[in-house]
């Protein structure tokens, strides 16, 4: 007697049972997990690229020239109370302008700024991206404080402190104001000018967090990328 063929109903039920087998369910779950991880990875990369494009860098500030006539021993009349200096401000951003408020420079006897020798103010201005600017400033010096700074073979060390507020221009809009305060020691010789021929770079005392953020963002993307191949 010939064998009877299985009915269509049994074949359909068998296919349905196979579709609900652990292997198929595992493949479905794995595909969903990979899709989710891929979305997170893409979202992380997008956020990182946006952060990098909107990230701003503070301008570089330096003292290019400095002259305090009251310390110039070559002058017959050393009672000149003026102080003259030249600032150099550099915008290192490739596609962002900088709008400065008034730039204030204070020259003190030490970093503690206990006694101020002179204050100099430069009017605010706008600086385009990747531009450099030199600004001259003049102030009135306190001759008593200047002469009391300890002299070592005619050399005196002053602290120069610069403060201002800036807004960054990104395309057609400005960011909120960001305060900048930088400083550095400056050695002045017996002729009342700074010893260093090159500009004296003014640096911030605050720790830099930009590099840390980049490292953490890269690490996060690496972890997500690893999950995709887990």
C-alpha cells in the first residue's frame, strides 16, 4: 500500500513551528540589537561632529611691546607717568568671528595684584575669523609702586593681567558673552622695556577641558562601535 502524503495543514503547521523556533527568534533579536546599536552609533557620531563644528577657541593674547619711562635710567627726566604697550590678539577660529568688549590690562607688582602699577584699556572691536590685530594702549603709571618692585641688576618682574568679555559669531548669530582672563610675568630692564624680544603670551590659569571632552566623545563612540561587532 502506498504511503499517504502529509496533509497541507500539517505542512503549514510545521512551517509555523519552525518560524517560532529558538534559532529564528535569536536571529530576530540579534538583528534588532544591531539596528539599535547602529542608530546609537550614528547619533553619537552626529553629536560629536556638531560639537566639533560649533566648538569655539579663545583668542590668543600677547604683549608685543612695553615701555615704562619712569624706569628708564637713560632719561634725564624719569618722572614720566605714562605706560605704553601693544597688544596682539589672534582669532584662531576658522569660521567664527569674535566681538570684543573693552580689553582691560592691569600691570601689578605681583600675581597677587596687591599693588597696581597701571591700568590700560583698549576699546572693543570685531575681529574676523583667522585674523590678527595689534592694539596700542596708554595708561598712567603709579611711580611709587613701580619703583618699589624689587630690582635685580636693573631687572624688575611685573605681572600683566588681561580681562575682557567676548561673543563668538557663528554664521549670522552670536553666542552669549564669555569672560576671558589671562596673564603672565614680564621682565622689564633698566631702560623700561620688556626683556623678551618676542611677544609674551598671556595664558589662562584655568584647566583646559576641550581635550578631555574630545577624548571622552571618542571613547564613547569606540564603545558603541565595539557593541556592533559583539
